[in-house]
C-alpha cells in the first residue's frame, strides 16, 4: 500500500498549563507513532480567538502535526481518542497531496 501524507490540526483549550499541554501533545504524537504512522513534525501554530465560543472558550492554541502512513489505523485511533479528551476542543484530519 502506498504511503500517504496527512495534516492533523487540533485546538487545545487555553487554560491548560504548559506541562499538561506538553504531556497532551506527547501522548497524541505517541498514539500516532504506536499505530504505525511516522510523525514528520509536530508544533504549535498559535493561540487565536474563535469566531464563536466553543465550550465557553473564546480562544485556543492550535497545534499542527504532519504525518505519513500507509493505513488508516493511526488516524482512526487519533480521531477516537481526541473525541474523549476534554483538553482538545476540535480536531481536523486532512489528506495532503
């Protein structure tokens, strides 16, 4: 099966402390790599205001991960676990080129 590139963007709630945010990012990077994806890069984008409130928050920290994988298992697991995390307000997975 051919290797595909994906970009995952997720929004972390703004009131989380720095050490908890680092642990959250590490945990979700590990979810991807443990399920067979290669994490190309993982970095914070910026803290931005929302156009409308999300769970009573008016801003959040955007985090972007670029991954390559040859199957959907890592993406499905990331999607499943991020829905249960109270620290992630929204997430989006996009297939790249």
